[in-house]
């Protein structure tokens, strides 16, 4: 990263079901019930949304004991192509 971080003004709206953070370019919604995130542009077009809540399960046996299994999934458009995903999440 070579740029200096900029201050970004945003508004927070706390409703019964969600918390919404809105800037000039982005709207992030946190569902209070499921803790899932949704990202939309300033016009409300969905950019990215979680598909189910993130889960953290402790590993209680073997050499990885004391770590967690983390699961996070995102909704895909029907015609969306996935590339990569060769990351190794071990330890």
C-alpha cells in the first residue's frame, strides 16, 4: 500500500433488524439476527453478500488442537465464474 489512508465520512443507521453504514460510494448492511454482511453500491445494486453466517468451530483434537475451522460463503450470480481458490488455510 503506497497511498495515505483517507478519512471517509459515513452514516450509521441502527434499526431493529440491521445496522447500515452508508458512504457516498458504498452501503454495508449487517443483519443483526444472522450477523451476515451485504455490500451494495450507492444506487443500491448488490455487489457482494454473504450466504449464511460465518462459523468458527474449535478444533479439539490432533495437531491443530487450539485452532478454529472458519467457514464463510458468499452468494454468486448464476453466470459468475470462480477463479483460483487454491489458498491453503491450515494453521
